[in-house]
C-alpha cells in the first residue's frame, strides 16, 4: 500500500478536498449566476467561443466556463448553436460526455455555460505526438489503448444516436481522454437534433430550425467530413458519424489523415471522386492486421448504405478484434 507521502505525491496536480472549502459557510446573501465565478484563466479560444478555467465560490471547485466571442453575442445563428450545444450536452447525460453544470447570462447579458473540468489530452494532440515519436506518448498510448478509446466513442455515439442526436463533426480534436481511462466526445455545437429516437423519420426535431441546418449547407471539418455532408444533402442520418469514426480509425492505424489537399476544393475532390486507400497500403511498415483494415474500410465507404449502419455494430467488431488479439503487433 502507498504511504502518506506517496499518496500526497499522487494528489499533486489534481484538485483535492480541503475542509476550508467544503465546510465554509454559505453567506445569507450568496452569489448566484456568473457572479459566483472568479479567478478566470483562459484555456482555449476557438473561432466562435472562448473557454476559461474559473473557481465556483459556492461549491468550492474549478469549472470550465464557455462564452461566445464578443463580436458574436448578437449573432442569432451562433447564439442558437451555443444554446443547442449546452442543452444537448446537458441532456445526453452519458459517461462519455462532459457534465454541464449551468446555463445563464453574465452581468452584461451575454450567454455562458459551465462544465466539469476534465484533465486530459485530445486525440489530435496524442496522434501528433505519436507521429513525432514522443516517448512518453508512445508508452501511454499503444494501439490497444487507442482502439479502446475508439470503442468508448462508439458506445457514446450509440447512446446519443438512440436519443436522436448526431454529432456531425467527429474528429480527433473533439475526442478527449481524461484520467483513469475516461473518454469524452466534446463540442456538440454542430449536432443535428431529430427529436425522435427513430433517425429514419423526417427531420422535424424541436431544435431543427431551418436557419441552423438549411439543406445544401456543408457542416463539419472538411478533412473529416462524410461525402453526404460535403454534397450538402438535405437528408442525413447517424451514418455521417460512422464515417467520422472510420476516418479517425484510419488516422489511428496509419498516423496519416484519410483526406488531404492544398485547399478545400481539392479536399472535396478527393473525398467525392477518388477512391480511398486502405490503411495497410498507406502504412505497410505498421503491420496493420487485416481485420482492422477491413473495419476501417467498411466505415469509410462513400456510399452510406455500405458502411456500418450503427455505431454499435462497428463497436462490436472492434471489441471482437480487441478480445481475440493478445498482441497487436503494431509499430508506434
């Protein structure tokens, strides 16, 4: 068993319980809304929103605070997408999504929502480090761990699809690995909400406003976009996420992106009109097992009828391979 000093060392870098916070009296005139957050530190800035780490004075914990950039607070579409992301993430309520704590407005009337603070790395960072040969990452993320991460993503998506929610922007940057092997699917701002568990029904969900998801509009990241999204098809379903899973599996196996191009037009041309190579052909030096090659190729079929039809079916094949293989025999 670990002694006291070892236990203290293990707690370094993590939030630990302190009586000074857990037993502190809550004032009669307690702070609510955004007023209860302090010590803001910028975590990340995207094209639409900004994320901070801050301290919740009432509950005595650090949280992640997300808000739109100042120039977008009056943008109706971005405001609606922001609300959609907060409410979808909160209502999915699954171990593979980040818990949402609060949605509200700050003292200036600007929207914010807060989430659990997750310590970890996103899959994009992990794959980049593996590709550069970072020794610590190679040790921490052998192929068996990466396949398990993808299995957990499949499990999360099977749940969200059953709730009528399609992520629509799956990519390594939106897969977060936390402590103790936890895996999270993040950034639901481009999600498609059907409002019914049956994804074959017409798109009439509560949040499916035409100004947010008009037919003919492309959504997602071009390098990870399913062909039907690139074509701007009016009818999409959960199989766009299957393509995203396959694209990430391709990158996990080869350490190369499935799609490439000098510009968006070239990427779209490769996506829509050129055949995809197999992972084994792209990276023969990695000794990729034929079964994983087959799983990947099935998931990235251009015709969605030829892909896995559910995340669960792809997960089952990955689990079967994982259980049957004692050694993956891959090179990092």
